């Protein structure tokens, strides 16, 4: 028996050694360097609370250490900051070259509905009073205060600590889209371009459509840019989501100052949550459609 | 003079203190956590050289520690790894939910033309002999050896070290697209789905179109998926780039086994370098068009 057992053992070891010698092993394992960004916590005097802000800067340009960049301010930073960093980085690569390098500032939420709605309202998505006991709709109506925070605290902070050009974009989705358009209507001087992906016009009985009707003919929007879009919302839930976008688009076409650059995109085969992937890309391409690398300014 | 000077100083300090009290300061600054991925260096016996590989895994699922994931193998990792990580992460989020979480493996280049072309050739983009003294076209024709590296070394390495499902995708752009289709034709068993963004059919007098014509009627492609696309190449340079894609699409429609799922997308307003942003997204959506979260398998 002994020689046979020995043979078994020997052939087993031989197979093991053979397998080990075939197996590919890593010479070295380290961490891949994805983009690098800051997370700063600032105390807002306007909002009387701490806010977490994500900030992504392009890699330093060794040939131009004083290079300055336009800035994109993004609401719902926790949802879409990575996406916008990826788009601005890729589209500004030297071999892609469709827009300038850009600083991306992602504002994260504390009380989202409070900050991103223009009025206090208890009307739900279908225009009925919200009767749920614990409602995600409360509190609401703090958008003006939130915009004051952006204007008086966040923008000065970014412009003090980072190498910024004056050109600024405000971008948001859903309630964030509502806020972008509210900002354009009530503080048109604050940003140069606005991106509103599926803005929630349903808020408070279409409050923002009424405001737009009144404000659009009066406010200075020359050379400003606005991109707005929606997806399958109005189809999938038989709501007025899509017809509201059509009404807004018609208002802009009929009442807005002639020199506002605006584009409406409709993505009927996308959902409320897949749409940002396409819409944020298309919005950047629209804002920079006439951009040439060596243009002055942004 | 003294009191006046004192007053100047005093008012200067007062303004400084006032300004400091207004300025928003960060309570805390740290690094934002973008995705986390590995960079491993492995020695390939087939290629007789070290290769750097990027590997991104979904965040561990605390409710299912043995969860396994399909794997996307991406050529030109240095160009498109971040993009594919971003797409697979976003589209698999619980609130987006259009595809399963996925491991992304980015293969970076050493000698790109050598590895990603199926034959040795000196014919350039317009089918003329390449006469440049230092040519990016040399050496060429090593794709079979590169696919052997993927098959015998890289895939076993990934499956040994990471929690993989059997479902595998091979994705590439330009020469990488050529390689994806060459792999499907010559090793159809190796991957379940192939993504070929602007494949360089022009290589060696349309070598791969001729191969496709011969191979397509014979090879087993049941339940396999193929996405292929092109952009403005044929328009912008009056080459046969676009007509080659049309020929391939017609071959597939006429000669391929009935059960191959295939989709051709044409992006005439995109360039060779902007196209991957749209095409890789659309390819993932196509591969997973019928995916439901609780499906078994991938």
C-alpha cells in the first residue's frame, strides 16, 4: 500500500504545483486613482446649519498655474455629483474638446423639500391636499432662503478659495429643476446658464408657471442659456407633468426676451431617474455648442 | 496727524474685522469619496510583459455577502474606465434600477495597435500603404495573442480573485471595437455580449468584413448580444467608415444566426471621440433591456 499512497500524494502535489505555476498572480496591487474632489462642511448663517459641499477641480495645468475655470453649481449633489464630474472631465479632454474644463460644486441636502420649493404648499403631485401624517412634503417654501445662501455664502466661498471665472451654471433635477427656474426668474443676474431636468412644475398648483408668465417678459435674460427637459412622467402616471413642460416651452417661445438661448428636450422612453444621464450631457453640449477651445471667456 | 492716522487705522481694522465676520469659512475639509477601484499589475506569460488592469467592484452588499456580479471587460481602460464605472454604478442604483451591479475591468494598453488589430498590415485609414517613417501602425496583428491573454490569464485571474457570475461582456472603441467583433467571430464562446463602438473595419482592406461574411453563418451566437455603432467619421473625412458599418449591419441581418440579439446605432452628429459617451450608455441599456431586478442569472 505504501508506495501507492505515496504515488497518490506525489501526483496530487505535482498537479497542485502545476496549477500554481499556471495561475496568474498580481505583481502589485494598489488603488486606482479616480477623480479627486473636496468635501467641505460650511456653516450657513442664512440657513443656521452646517452644509456639506462637494467640490471638484480640474487637474492643475502646469503650463498655466493661474488658469481659471467656470463653475457648475449642482443641486442634489449626493445623487449626481459623480455624473457631472465625469461629463465635464470627459467632454473637456484635449482629444474630445467640446467644452472648457470646469469646477463642479455639488450641494447636498439637509431638508430637501424645504430648500428646493418656492412656496409653502400641502398640495401633492396630483394637486390634492396631502393628508399623510408623516409627509416628505414638509416643511416647504424655503427656496428663496436657499438661493440667498447660494448667492451670499456659497458662491463667495467658492470664488474666494478656488480659481474661478465669472461664468456660472446652476443645475438641478426635479425639485432641483424647479429651483433652477425659480432662480432664473427671481435672481436672473446670479447665473449665466440654468439646467432644469424634469422641473416639478406641479408644485403648489403650477405656481412656477404662473410666475414665469408674469416675470418672463420683464427680466433681463440676454445671452443667458436655459436647458429644460422631461421624460415619461406624464405618460407613466397620467399627470400633467408633460403638458406643464409644453406650456413652459410655449411661454418661453412667446414671451421670453429674444436673446435667451433655450432648448427643450423630451425623452419619452426614459424614466424620471434615468433621464438625468442623458439630459445633463445634452445640457452641457447645448450650453457649449458654439464653444471653441481658444475662445476668450468661458 | 496722529489722531487722524489712528482713525484711518481704526476704521481699516474695523472693516477688516467686519469682512472676516461675514466670510463663510469651512468647518472641516476632507476628501470626497469617489468610487473606489483597484489597479493591479500582472505579468502575462502569453504577452511576456506586465499589464496594468483597473478593477471596479460594486460596494459590498451587507445583506448578501456572497453576492456575485457579471463582469464587463473594457479595452482602452485608460480612456473609458471612469465612464463605464459611472454608468454601471448609476444605472444599477436601487432608485434607477435598469441593470444589475457589475464588476468593470479596464485593460490598459502597452502596444495598442499590436494588441488590437487582427492582422499585420501597412494599409492606412484610406487603404493606401503607410509610408510614414515612425508609424503608430506598427507593430500590428497581435489580436489573437491578446485574446489568448484575456481568455487564459485575465478572465481566470478575475474569476479567482473577485465574486463573479459567469455572464461576461467585452467592450471596445475604434481598434477596441474591431477587437470585440474579432473576438465574437473567432472565440464566440468567450463572452455573452459584445460592444463595438465605431469598430475600425477599414483595417487591412476591410479584413474583418470579409471574415464576418465567412464566419457569421457558421458560429454559435444563440442568446449572445452585440451592439455596434458609428458617428460622423464617414461624413467628416469622406472615408468608407460609415458604409462599412452599413455593410456589417446588413451581413448580420442577412447571415447571422436568428437568435443573436443585435442593435446598430448611428450618431451622425457625434465625433469619433464624443460618441463613446452615448454609445456605451445605449449599449448597456440594450444589453439589459429586458432585465428585471429579481431575475435569476445576470
